[in-house]
C-alpha cells in the first residue's frame, strides 16, 4: 500500500472522529441537540469533500 494512502486514511479517520463524535454527543446529550440534525447533511457533505481531496492527494504520489 502506498505510504500516502496510509497517511490519507489516518488523517481522514482523525477528521471523521473529530467531527462526528462531538456532533453525535451533542445530539444525544443536549436538549437543543435535536437542532444539530439539520446541519448534519452539510457535515456529511463536507466530510465527503475532504475524503475526495485526500484520495486525490494519495493518488498523486
């Protein structure tokens, strides 16, 4: 496996955890957390864009 692919996978995993875990925690524990469901599609879209950029970077090497 390409070293850039491994780095991209690790970075993507860290970004995913750094974004999804707090959002899920807020939705689960806060009274107003239900409102976080509305920006969730935009958060997922942003994560997809990050994944595509990381894939492009990994394939460029």
